[in-house]
């Protein structure tokens, strides 16, 4: 049971699924313009799951690609599980993402355009199952990044000013 603002226990609604975020790709929102987002399952070994549950993963250099009607996650670093034996996994191996055929076709048509790529945004557990949020994204130029920072700062200043009035 979750606690509400008053500190009392509140029931979690059936449609509200508890999500435990393991890793976020914070640079993705700065480096890319995100267009479409998808939730995909990920094929993992036992030691990878244990390492993820311990909260250890990095999406810094990760990207996704489509190869023969399958989506693969490359460059995602899930460190070895310390308590495992010699049957441990390779930290930077490619991992298959689980999507429906129609979703793969939709993403593939958009991702093959010039300047478009598949970027993983986060890894999380939803109902005890590891998921990856990926996005079709277009890379930003340097001046676009500066523009985005200016807009963010202006919005932050406006929010600050509106909060101080009341």
C-alpha cells in the first residue's frame, strides 16, 4: 500500500501499475528531438535481471537498431552481478527487444528516414517485468540545443515568478 500526503495508507488503483525505474538516459532529451515513444520488453539472462534489480545499469552510449525484423539494444551497460559464479553475463552485449510485428514495422518505417534513430530513454520494472522505453528521435544541431536551453530557462523563470505571486 502506498502512502498519501497525510501519511495514511492509500489503496493503489488497479490501473496504476507500480514502476521501478532502474536507469534513465538523461542526455537523450537534450541531444535529440523525441518523436514517438514505445514500451518494449527486453530479453535478459538471470544475472542481468539480478543486476538490474540492484539498480545497476547505464544507457549513456546505448542505441537501438532494427536487424531482420527484430529490434536490438546495443551499448547498454548492465554490470556483472557480483554474487554470480563463472556463468555471469557480458556487460555490454546486444539484447533483443520484444515488440509486436506491427510496432516493429511502424518504427522501422520512421527510423529509416534520414537523420532518425532509435534511442532508449529508460529501463524499468513494470509488474516485475523488465521494460525499455525507446523513442524514434531526430538529432539536434548545436544551435537547436542552445535554443532548447533558452526556452527551458524562460519557462523556469515564468514558473518561479508565478509561484512567488501567491
